[in-house]
């Protein structure tokens, strides 16, 4: 199968931005060569101790990325230009303010962007216990992403 270079950002919730204590709440993955943009957000907002206002904002992000994903699946070009633009994720990260912030884009290589999105969500959002064996394996897997991504980019040139 063909591999594709993808980029993703991690959505973080900062309950107290002054203390910069964040919790990962979602992933947005972009793979322009596959015409793919999708994301997943944590549905369990109660565990974040988020205020009602914060929960509304998180739900809006979740609804927005779901609408982007469904418009792509249904063949509608409503979001294609903006969300498939290579500068979309860096702009999203740069525009982060308030309690919801996005990491700088990170790269990965995959044959199946949807599966990679699910894997990233499990590794970066769903894992709660930092010391458990599953999380340690996830950390090791995440360390391979940049090496694979840059090797892919070198081989493509």
C-alpha cells in the first residue's frame, strides 16, 4: 500500500491557563494527499472539571471537526479549501487562546489516516495512567513517528 505524510495537532484544555496545566482532549489529523481531514474529541467532559462555558466551547470544536469530516465523506467541498490548506494546522496552533489550545503540528506517515487518527487518540487522549504498560508502549510508538515522517520526506525528494 501507499504511505502518505500526514500532520496532526493535539487539542488541549487548560482549566487554569495561568498555571499552564493542560489535559489532552482531542486530535485533528490532516492528510492533503488523501483529501482527508478529521478529528476526535474526548466525549467525557465531566472528568475535565470544565465549566459549563468551557464544555460549550469544547463541544463546538467537536461539532466543527465532525462537520468537516462528514462533509469530506459526503463529497461536499464546503471545507476542502481551508482545512486541506497546508497552513491550516499551523494557523490553528497560532490562533490558540483561552482554555482550548492546539499544539504545533506534528508529522506522521500512514497508509490509513482514519486508523492513525484512532491510534493517536488512544495514545494521546484516552490514556489516563502515565505509568501503565499500555501508555509506555504508546510513548515508544510516538517516538517513532518523527523518524518515520522525516525519512518519508527525505525519500520523497
